[in-house]
């Protein structure tokens, strides 16, 4: 294990992004490209290896407009799920990872497309730095829920009252400004790549049953999808102070 002491968070993200591609991406594959600061390093690595000729006959499926633009600039051949509904491997980051490898994703606002791509992947490699590991989902990072704009205040109220959500909830906050960050950075309601709104659920304590919360959120009319990725990751690559480990 390489010594990573003294590396910045970005350097750690680069290590796991590169390792995921080096370990899991081979010529001839269909590859899902995640969204966010860690996934961006994996996209860079795919671009490098295509350019050097090490990877051939690769086609990639991006999970956001941001990732699509990055991949195009690197000369990575792209398609959509319409052309390829079976993916060999997807590589993406996460905002929180619990001991059962359940994830919170969507801080960057791409949760719906990420989930659509990762659910049809033979392997989903999750890449994080150590700060994302937690004992349980909830308090460490707000849970994004993508909802339709129609009667969004009503849907927010319904979501906040769900039995697996309400007891642990501090507040439900409508995302403002840019959809790609959960910090309010504008006066207008944030709109996703899919034309929807995002509600960020801030929790005061750990969700007792995240699979139940996932099912109740998904079953709510007006909710498009949510950032709980339950039982989807096949491997988690972590960069920590002691090195990179799986």
C-alpha cells in the first residue's frame, strides 16, 4: 500500500479515480462515467488511456451534462442508455458510505442519471476519500430527493412526513442556485439536468432503516428518485491517510 500521508484531498481523489480505471476498465467495455470531483479523475484517466492506445473499442455513458462535456473534450466515445442498456462497469463517487456499502449520492445533483446507469452495471465501483465513511447514513450529509416542480411544496411536506424519515429529520430544504452543489448559491430554485427540483433532507440523527426510507421515498408520488443507493456498490475504493484500500 502506497504511503499517502500528507497528500491533499484532491490528490487522494486522483489516486482512487486512477486505481478504479486501472483495475476495472479493459478494452471493448461499456463504461459508466460518474459525476463529481472524484469521478472527474476517473474520466481523465479513461481519456489518457484511450489517447495512449492502451484502451480500444471503449464506449462510455456519462451521468450528467458536466461529465459528457468533460468526456467529449478528452475524445472519449460516448453513447446513452438508449443504445446500450447493459454496462460492464460504472465508476462514481459518493457523499457518504456506511459499513454495509449503502451510499448517499447526489450532492452534485446528478442522482437520477447516476442511478439509471449504475443499476444496469455489472460492477459499480464506488471511489471515495476516507472522510466519506460513516457509521450510518443521515447526519453526515444531506440526502437529496429529486422531485417534479408541480406542487413541489406539497411533495416536500409528504416526504418530510414519511415514517422512515420524519423521526430523524431536522429540516427539508429546497436546493437553490446551482443544482450541482447543495449550498444555496443563488436566488432561483435549482433545476437538475432533467428539469426537476431537489429537496435536501438534513437529518439530526442516523436513519434507523435506510432501505425502508429508500422504498418510501421512491413510492411517493411526485418524487422522481432519491440519493439512497442501497446494495448497489460492488466495491468501494478508499483513499485514506494510511494509503488506498478496497
